[in-house]
C-alpha cells in the first residue's frame, strides 16, 4: 500500500510540474528549459526509488522469512517453468527433496528457538554449497527443503547430494548430540524429469516417494526414485481398492452402465497388468486407475449421461469435462496421487487428437496409454442405446486399424493377444457348445 501511495504522489507531482513547465516554456524559454532539466532529475529519482521498493516487496513475497531461501509458493511457480522448458528442450532436470532427520526430537530437547537457528544454519549451508551453480534452493515447508537442479541427471544429483550429506554429518551444530545419530543429518529423495511425466506435480510426488523410502531405510541416506522400491503393501492396496470401490458404487443409483463399465475395465486391467513388464507399483496403479477412471461422470447431469439419442455439441463438451472433474475429486486424497494421470489422461490419443490437452505419443504416461486401449475396447463391445455394439472380433479389428493413431501400437497388440487367447475361445465355446 505504501509503494502505491508513494508512486501515486510522485506521478501527481510530475503531472503538475509538467503543466507548469509547458506554460513556462511558452512564456520563458530558457527558464522553462532549466525547470525541464530539474523535472527529469526528480522523475528519475522517483522512478528509481519506486523500482527499488517494488523489487524489495517482490523479494519479500518470494522468500522464506526464516531462512532467506525461496518459499514454497514461489518454488512451485519456478518448478512449473523449469519443467516446461526441460520438456521443450529435452535437457535434464532433477529435483531433490531433503528432510532434516529427527527435527522434532531436536526441538523437544533444545527448544523451538534453537530449532529455528538450526533451520537458518542448514539454509545457509545449502546456499553456500550451491553457490556458483544454476541450482534453485527453497524451504519447502517445516524442516523440508528442495533443490531444483537444471541440466543435471539423477546420477549427477545423487553424487552431489550424497557428498553434501557426508559433509553435513561432519558439521557440528549445538544440541545435535541429543538426537539418535548424534550428528546433523538429512534424508533425501531424487527424481529426474521424464518424457512420460505430464506435469511438475508428478515430479514433486515422486521425489516425495523417494524421500519416504530414504526415511524407511533408516534415515541419513539419499535415494533415487525407483518404481521397484515404491509399492503398497497388500493390506494398503486392499484398503485403497475398497475405498475406490465405495466411490464407484455411487453410480449404481445414477448410471448403472458406468458402474458395470468400470468393473469390466477393472477386470481387463487386472489381467493385462500380468502381461506387461510393469513393477508391482505400476500394476497396482493401473488396477486402481481402471476402477476409478470415470469417477468424474458423477458431475455430469443425469439427463445427459443417460441420453438415448445422439449428443448435442454442448452436451459432448460437458461429457469431456469428466476427466478434469475426476482428477479434482481424487485430488482431495493424497494417497491416490499416482492414479491422477490415468483419470485425467485416459482419453488422450496416440496421434495427439485426444482430450483434454492433446498430448501425443510418449508425452502420455504409459499407464494412461494402456487404459485408453482397455477403456475403448469395452466401450465398443458394450450395448448402448445410441451405438451399434461391436463383437469382440470386430473390436479387435478396430483396435488394429487404430493402432498408431488412436492407440499406442505396442499396448494395443498386447491387449489383442489377451482377448484372442483368453476371451475369444470362451465365446466360441459358448456358441458352438
């Protein structure tokens, strides 16, 4: 508010002086010229001060008050820009998430004021160690810090962070003798941006998962994100499956077709997951995503969802929004973050003509490409009032015809193998006894 007031006063004064100057130049040329020179100097000083105040206010808004590092909000803005640029330029981009080990215990033993001093100390240390690089350091929240590392592979990031970890272990800070490791330490998770990642949020989520894994390994270590190390326990998976099943059951009262469709796609995904070279975590994600992929249709009016005739253009536009609404519904629970790309992107096409973003080829996460094939096959072979139902044989022909355009050709063929080996023989047996 002070900056705006000062700038307004400055411009008002300048305007008044300009009017006086115009009159003087007309009446007293040389004296008017002298006043013009004075006016330019005054204006220059005002503008310089205004610019300084603006930059100062901007810096304060972007910096963490305690450590002087970038704050959470500004860091996420920078990450979006860096992530977009790395995808366009095909240059490496790594993200490291660091968490000070046993910080709560340190606070309990030494008090919160001393805990603040430790955060300042660690922030200064990170700034010193990244000086001269193009790395971006931020306090992400509490005792968690983030380092954005452009033009850096995950292996290079690991070497840098592991060396830093050892250096931190050897750096004494008052009171660390009262925490388990008897020294200052941090756990760290690293992830490198990949072509299949669809936004910067996925980068943060995977770095968080790697950090969680580092904590689970006993703390004071650095871990690179690896799908093989990130999987739910059987109990957790069952709990997630049950939770999503309850959400899908809501369709029973609104649109029984969508409920049955979701259950069939879920079954196909369960079988397909065993035929693909996927980690346990990827299998779990595909299965959960298949079950819940159409949850956004809960937001679509019943008369559009159950319409028997051809959809009007405005109705079709509403239908297409279900992928965005589905993402918004699931985003309220952090444990379903891995499923979001499948919910949001299962209508993207391999040739870039899908929705909502028109992603193309490997820009689309691979599990979303798999789900696109399964979802489309079931839509083709299910009876609906406004379209002719295809037989399994006809749907297989359609999958092959659209492989490379609508569908990823590799996953389309893998799914066809499943249908031809498991389902077509059953159908023939039922038909011919």
